[in-house]
């Protein structure tokens, strides 16, 4: 299934919202700092799958999202690895 540009834009917005939520969460930031002080470098990998079905159909079809260089840089700044 090929995603429309509108669906791709919505998926990017979702990624940005998740990044903002994770980045703004003080519990997450504190826990990351605790792990770093213990000598670990945490990485978070998030996989986004979009499933779609035509109205009235029970068959789901998965689509893939391609990240732009800007998307990947944003994720990397947050220490999130995009695969």
C-alpha cells in the first residue's frame, strides 16, 4: 500500500508530537540522566506502522513511512534511532 502525501504528513505530525511529549517529560529526562550517570547511553527505538482498510473491509494492509533527513536528525537529537 502506498500512503498518500496527506497520510505521510499526518504520520510525521504524530512523530513530532511523540518527540515533543517524550522530550518534555521530566520523568523521562531524569531517568535518562540516571542511566547516563551509571555509565549507560539509552536509546529509544520507535516503530510506526500504519494499517489501513477500505471502509467495510476487514483486511488490513500495512504501509511504511519514509523519514526525511530532517526527521532523522530530530529523532537523533532526542537519541531516538530510526530504522
